[in-house]
């Protein structure tokens, strides 16, 4: 193999690395791991303006990690494949394992998320199947319908306060949202504990669950 060809191979892989070198582009990947979204929603949820969101999406598209489609005047973006969601999950898992600064930052999150292992994921799955725990998905319902953890129930954070009567008082509630950097489940757990529920947060979202090789469910007809 010639040196020029070998250089070319690394350069092509580096295209993906360069696309992932922006914190905001990583946040956009996490958002897209929840399902297809229009650029307006991505800009709003990533707290950036439309022009900057479009620029970030253009870089991700050029590196072939996201795809786009037009519907009327709206442009919708999605991950190019499930492997991209796995890449994001593995990337932040490696960073969390080796970067002390990230570990410190995560420890400052209220009700710090429980990091699951293969054993604890299987244990949670078994308990959820038996009905011993109540798995609560607090993301927007549209994201839940795209994919969610098995046996999870959707109650978006924005609706949680008025739907507390739908939750069991005699079971532990395990809340999750978009992943370890997502704060919606922190707010949910804080509210639930204030109201007398036994609740905790896990760090997994659908991307982490998929990267671990575990099944996901989808809800095409709503909850």
C-alpha cells in the first residue's frame, strides 16, 4: 500500500472526527438520536439561532453522518444510521471514563445519573418486565414514539405535575430522558421526591441502550 493511499484512508476517517469536534454539533447529534427533527426545533433545543444551526447541520451532512429531506418549506434532519447514534453514545462513554473534568461536571448535576453496566441494564429490564419498577420516559412524546426503553411509560416533563396520579406510590420510579447530559429527568426526579415518590434517574437514553445491544420499542399509535 502506498503512503499516499494510506494517508487518504486516514483523511477520510478524519472527516467524521472533524465533524464531531464542535460541542454544538455533538448536542445536535444527541437530539437527532431521539428522532428526526426540523432545523427550527434543533436550533431551539440547542439554544442557537437558525443560521448557526444550519451551518452546523451542513458540516454534519457533508461528513455523511446526517441526512436531510424537504417537506414543503421545512427541512427535516435525521441520523444517517443507527451506528451514528452508537458512535455518539460510545464517544461520550469514553470521555466520561477518561476525562476527570467531565466526571466532575457530571457530579454537579442534581440527583447525579446512575451509570448502568451490562448487568444493571439487564436487571432493570427484568424488573420492568415483572412490573417491579416503573420506567418513566420524560422526553417529548414524539421522541418516545420513535423509540423508547422497553416497558417505559411516556409522561413528558411538561405534563408530569398534572399527571402524578398516573404514577404508582408503591413502586420505585426509574426516570430517563435523552442521555447522561439531559436534565429533564433530574427535574422529574426532584419533583417526584418532593411529592413522596421513590424515584431515581439513570444515565441511559435510547442511544446508550442501543449501543449496549439491548432492544428498543416504538409506539406508532401514541400512548
